[in-house]
């Protein structure tokens, strides 16, 4: 199929006529910027084929705002050596005309012819959608859908197969896939995916089981009913027979006979028992007589033994009496020892008391002495204290004042010394008889004086010498000195002393007195901490205690110094020991006494006993008794023999009557009577029960129910069987159809694969792309890479999509079908290298198919080697035309 | 000059399997109507009595309603009815009869022969010698004692029994409840009324099976009658008249279809049957797809016309002809499937393949019809 020319008018932006002419049989590159009408051209081609001319759903074709428009498309193409001209108008002028060679078609006929040629469908109503596009949907790639190959192949579906029929030899079927779907949906109402019953089929299967169960149950009940009927018949017969024969009466008769026989035996047994009792009494009597006899005969023997007993008792007594002195002796000894020990213990106690008293006395005396000494000392110390205090009182002087005085004195000294240094010194060495007086004071011998004031030296015979000390300071020194002297004098007066030395002395005396007071006080405290009065009291106390101790000691007797007295502990131990010894001796003696008296008693008893027997043995009554007993015994033995014989006879009689069997017979007959009556009663009861039961069951009409149930089961089974067969048949049919269809697909696979490989080798030399059973490109492998096409990148998917479509186009061409390839702005996602390969592929494909390539990027395709068609330019031509 | 109606094997309480529910109910209803018909005929023919030779009831435990309806159906004839227990309704210790008595359903004029012996119908001067079954199965001849039964002077001696005449019915040689072939003669009977065989059948001039009054199976095509027996005097040969009583006729066709005309003949035969027919078809052989279409259409028409029509076609193979396949436009792989199914059907007698082929043909026809519209 080769599109040669197209013209559109009143269609979207092409309000005026637009013609695309001179289309090449191979590659056609049509370009124009956005909005230039590229997509409108594609839409026009699609509308011309896919949309019904009378469709009302093509408003998008109308130029904007032009309600009177009749969008018109005119297409000229060549196919199969024929020229086809299609003219289609929509909306305001709905028309379709097709001229093929010399034949004309119009309206629906024209559209059907086109659909058949290209392999697509029209929508039942409304706008044409992807699912109607069939083969063109696969070959005419809309902008941005190049990668979506799977959808397109599915929609091409049957068209593809029927188109490819010629290639694979008439194996594809028209509408075969619809048929498969119908069969599948019918099968699926009966069977699940895994072939299990479902829906009505399943329900019938269950119902059938249910019916079978119910029927089994009913059958069981009918069977039971029949059993009961049979049982009823048998019981009724048995009951009547028993009523006629009355077997329990026979048994009753036997029972009574057995009872009579048994009563007889019972009487015999009573007699036997009585006689046995008599026999037992006689035996008892015999035994007593025998005992009496033995007793009497045994008296002499007893006497001897009694004598022996008496002898032994006497012997024992003698032995015991012989021991008496020894026992008594031991007792006396123990008593003496005890008394001695007791005395010793007392003495030791006394001695210890005295020693303690003496000790106390010594201690008290010592104590008293200490107190007296302390008292003497205390008094002495007190006196000393008083003296020291007196001393202190007398010499009391303020030490501060003395200190001051001392300072004044030393100051005065210093001043004096200073004055002396500045004073006029007068030495003298006088002859013994020289009489000189200085300031009216005689000077003798040798000496020196310092003169501070104007002085007068009188030398007898010579006259008077006035001496005036020089120096300026002398006056102030003299004043100071005077002031100091006055100060000193004043202080001395205050202190009441005449000189500093005296003051010093007094201070020293005072301080020593203070120390003496302190010392005396300390001493006093050591001997009389609580004062003298306390000491005096203590002394008197000690004295009275001493007195008391002395008196006690005097009153305590003095032990004999000759006697050796043990210590108290030893004495105590000895005393305890001798006490224990005495206790034992005393108890021994008591035991001995009681034994003696017991032995005496025994001896006396033995003697009495012996005496009594000795007396009895000799009595005449005893001889008489013995004779009587012997006679009685003989009589008794004879009677016993008779009785024994009688007993034995009767025993045999009883044994022969077999009382245990008689007893069993009674029981047996009794049971038989009971059981026979009971059986008959039971029969009667069971008869009534069964009748009642059968009446109830009979009323249910079991067999009729069963009949009906069986009819229902039969019907259910028939319906089930029908559905079962239908399910099997549908399953088989579906399998066969699918199988055959797959076989067909496989036959188509190979040529498609061949074409696909042809293109793929250009794009990816090492790669392969498998075609699946739906004839879709599926598994893609390249080296070690393996995956589905859907996992590839968008660009690669688009490339794969395109080569798949081209492969389909090749396949269709081989089948003699028209192949127009329209690519609207395709491969925009390919890189330049890949695009280069794709160009080679497109160029190659264009040698077999007409390809319309619409793009807004003409520069990308300029090396395709075909002249590009510029829409804008063509528009101009259109206007010119 | 006693005259009586002889019937047997009513089998009341039977339900019909292998029928649609509605058809089964109608067949049950027809049996009650048959009893009413009997009563009417007895009146019309001035019968002295109606003798029922066993199997009044199909089972011991039928519903109370069925029991009551059976006796109600006898109402129209006020003369004496003598009913004999058969093998289905034997006079056991507890039986459908004792239940009927307890229910008070048995009218005065209906005599139940629950004990072996003679029932003398004084006004009618009829002695009915009864051999009821008192056990489910008997291996001895219960009519043996008939010879010993004394009957009043001048009374007609009628034997009433249920069982198989020995040696006459090859199918039932070993059957239970045997009856000696010369019983009527041996026991000086004027007539021996028998039940158990569902078709009307004469054994000798005095011995008859009346058959069931309403057919209930496809065998025994002599079913659906009652007998009017007229004995002019004791010892005279009875005159026996057969009266149709059945409402429905049961037909069973077993046909093997080979050529087109076989089918045409079959359809013609079907066409000729009355509307009261109960039909059972079993078809074998093979038929073309066009033939099958014609058959299905005819069956559909017949189904609506007859009381019941059942057709077993699993033995009938589908043999699509080239024309068939062309007509169905079964091209491409669908055509291959048709072929494959056809082969399988022929080769392995595969029912599933046959059904599958039928379904496929149906679907294709539908598609063609749709396309045609």
C-alpha cells in the first residue's frame, strides 16, 4: 500500500484545503514546528479509516468555532496494482466514497471494504478506540506510544492471524479466540481453574451425596422396620405358644417336691445337732471327772514338792540372818566416820571465820591510823595556811605599782647618773687632821662628791670656797631630777614603803606568801579533800567499826592450837563423802532387813501350805472321793460309745439324702419358674412396645419416602451426570482449542522471529529477542544479560517496539497485506549513536514499506537521504492551489 | 350368574424415578385415577364384586395419605371388594393392612383377605378362596390348600392368588411365590384370579393375570387393563372381557441411526404417538450435525407434546460432514479441533469427545446465526 496524496479541508487548523502531494513509496520525512498541524495530519489519516463517517463523536475534527464545517479528507493510495481513492466527510456533510480502480463503493460498504483491507474494526458507537484499530494500531505509532507494543499486538490479535493465514496455510480461525473465550467462560461456570467442580455442578455433587446419605438412612430405617415386623411375628407366635403350654407350672410343681424332700433332711439335721450337743456335754463331764481324779491322785506328789519349797525357804532365811552382823558393823563404822567429818567441817568453818575477823581488824586499825595521820597533817597544813595567809595579808602590795616604782627609780637613777656626768666633781684627799666642811658637812679622808648646786666649801682656816657647777642642762636636769624624786617619794608613800628595796622586798614576801598559801591548800586537799570535819567523822566511824570488830573477835572461840585442822574445802569434801557412805550403809541395812522379813514370810507360807497338804493327804474323805470318781468314769464312757454309734448312723442317712443338691434343685426350679414367667411377661411387654413403635414408624410412610427420595436422587444424579459430561466436554474442548491455537501461534513465531532478528542485529549485534506464544517480543538477552523487554530503559523499549512493529510489517507484507508505517515524532528518547542505528533500520525497512515519519526536529533526520516535506511550506502551496 | 371385575398390582405408593418431578407426579396421580376407573367400570358392567389379586400397595410403609386415598378411590363401587395381600404388601404381623385398619380407612364393603381361607360373599353366592402372602417370600405353593377348602353348595369357587405360574414365564423360573399351573383344575376352581405379572395374560381358560390397570414400566406392554369375568354357573367356562383402563401408554424405542432416512423414520414414528405417551428413546449409530439439529428440534417439540420424553443419545455419534463444517465456518484451527474431536469420538467411543463436538457445533451455529442476523 502506497499513500500517494492526501488532501484535507475544514479540519482543525486546516480551514482551507491542504494537500500533501508526491508522497514517496519509501521513506517520507514530514516536518513542521509544534502546532503546525503535524498531529492533525495523523489524526486525519486515522479518522479517514477508523471513524464512521456518520459518527457524532468526532467533534475534535471541527475547526474551532466553526459549527457549519464539514471536515473532509481525501486519500489516494495504490494497493495491489490498483488506485484507491477515499473521500470522507464528517459532521455537517456525512459522506464516504471509495473508488477502487473502476469500482465505486459508498457509505458503509466503502468503510467495510477499507476495514477488511487494513484489518481493523469500527466501534459499535462513539469514537474509535485503540481496541478497534487492529493492524494499523500496530503499524501507525502515535506520539509517545512507541514502546507500548503489547497492547497493540493484543488488539491486532485476530486480524493479525487472519491476515497471516496465507502464510501458515489456513490454520488460523476467524473468531477462534472469541470461541475460546466463550468455551472458557462456559467451562469456568462449572469447573475451577484446577478442574474442581464449582457452582451448580458442585452443589449437585453435594446434593447427590446428601440424597445418598438420606437414602441410606431411610433404607436403614426400613430395614429396622422390617426386622421389627419379623420380630413382632415371631414374638406373637412364641407368646401364644407359651400361653397355651404354661411351662412355668411344671417347674412350680418340681419346686414344691424338692422343697418337701429338703424339709425332711432339715429335721434329721436338727436331731443330729441335738445329739451332738449331748455328746459334747458328756465329753466335757468326762474331762472334768478325769481332772478330779488326777487331782486327788496328785496330792502326795504335791506334798513332797511343798516340803522341798519349805526347806529351801528356811535355808535362804538362815543365810540372810548370817549376814546381819556384817551389815550392822558397816553401818556403825559409817556413822562414826560421818560424825568425825562433821566435827572437822565445823572446826574448819570456825577457823576461817576468825581469820577473816582478824584480817578485818588489821585493816580497820590501819585505816584508823591513816585517818589520824591525815587529821594531824591537815591541822598542821591548815595552820601553815593561816600563817601564809597572814603573811600575805601583811605584805600585800600591788605588783603593778611596784613595777611603776621600779621604773621611776631606774629613771631617777639614770637622771642622777646623767646629772653626775654633767655635775662638778669634787675629790678630795684629806690629811687626817684636815677639817673641811662642804655645805656644812664635814669632809674627811678621801672622797668625791658631785655638785649640782652652788656649794660652799669651808676650809677652816682658810675660809670659804664657793663652788658653782657649770653647764646649761644642769638646771633642767636638776628640775627633772627633782620631779622624779618627788614622784618617787609620792609613790613610796602610796605604797607605804620607804624605799624601792623595801617595796621589792615586800612584793617578794607577798608573792612567796601567796605561793605558800597555794602549797598549803594543795597539801591540805591531799589529806582532807572533804574538809577536816569529814575527816573527824571518818575517824570516829573507823573507830566504832574497829571496836565492833574487836568485840566480834573476842566473842569467837579460839581453836585449840594443838589440833590439826584441815581446810574448809577438804573438810566439806570429806563430810559429803562420809554422808554418802552412811546413806548407802543405812539403805543396805534396810534392804537386808526387808529381805529378811520377806524370807521369813516365805518360809512361814511354805510351812503353812505344807502343813495343810500334809493334813489333807491323810483325810478319809479323799479316799472315798477317789473311789466314787472311778465308778462314774466307767459309766460315762459306756454311754458315749452308744451315742457315737447313733450319730454316725444318722450322719450317713443325711449324706445320702444329698441336701446340697436338694437346695440347688429348689433354687433351680425357683429360677426356672421366675424366668419362664418373666420371659412371657417380657414377650408381652416387647409385643406392646413393638406394636407401638411400628405404629409410629409405619405412620411415617418410610418406603414411600424412600421411593420419593430415590426419585429425587435419580433426578439429581441425572442432572449431575449431564453437568459432569458437559464439564468434561467443555474442558476437553477448551484444551483442544487452546492447544491448536498454540500450535498455530508457534507456526507464526518462526517467520516473525526471523524478521525481528534481522533488525535486532543492526541495533545490538550480539543480542536476541524471543517472541512468545502471543507473538509478543518477550525475553531479551544480550551477552549475559537476560530479561523481559519491559525491564529495559524507556529509550531501548521504544527502539524494541519500533523494530517489532517493522518485523510485523515485514510479516504482513509477505502475507500480501498492505503495510503503511506511520511514525509520529518517534525515537525522541534515543541517543545519537542508537538513533544512527535506527536510521539504518528505517532506511532498510523503507525499501519494503512506505513510511511516513513526522517530526518537529528535522535536523535530527537530515541524514536520512530523503527530501524533507515542510508542512508550513506545503500550507503555502495549498493556499496557492 | 355372578360377574366380577378382576384386577391386580396397583402398586400404590410407588414413586417414579427417571422422570422429571412433574411427570412423576402425574404418573402417580394416574394410578389413583385408574382405581377410580375400575370402580366406575364395575358399576357400568354391573359387577357383583371386585377382586384385587395382590400388590394393592407398593410397600408396607406408605404414607397414611396414600392409604386413605386408595380406599377413597374405591368409593364409587359400593359392592364388595376383596383385596389380597401380595409380595409387596404381605400380611405380616404389622402391615400396611393392619395400619389401614387402625386408621379406620377400610370401608365396610372392602374385605381384606389377611388369612388364608375362604371368604363367602353370601348375597353374590361367591366363594373367594384366598391365598394371601403372609411372609415376604414364600417358596411353597400357597394355593395348595385350595383343594381342601369346602365351599357352600351352589357358590361359584374363585381362587385369588399372587405369584408366578410355574413353567410358563421363562423369566421367572426361580421366582418366589410359585403357583402350580393346573391349580384351577386341581382345586375345582371356576376361575383363578392372579396378580404379580403386570401385563394382561391368559394362562388357561380359567386362569388369568389381569395385569396392572395403569402401566408403570416400559416392559409388559399388555399392561393397562382390567378383566370382567362372567361365570354363568358353577362349573361353566368363564367369559373374560378385557377392558382398557390405562391413561398413559409407555413406549420404548431403541434405534440405531445410520442414514438420513433412519432419522426421518424415527421422527415419523414419534409424530404418530398419541399425546398420552410416555416415551423412552435410546439412540445409537451416528448422525450428521444437520441431522442432530433436526433431531434436537423434533425432540424439543415432542417433549412439549408427550407426558414425558426421555432420550438417551450418548450412544449416538456425531459425524460432521464437509457441508456441516462448511456451514459452521469452522475454519483454521477450529476446523482442526472439529476434526480431532470427530476422530476421537469414532476411535475410542469417547463420550466426552462427542459431547465436546456437540457443544462446539452449537457454539458455531449460534455464531453463524448471530452473524446471519
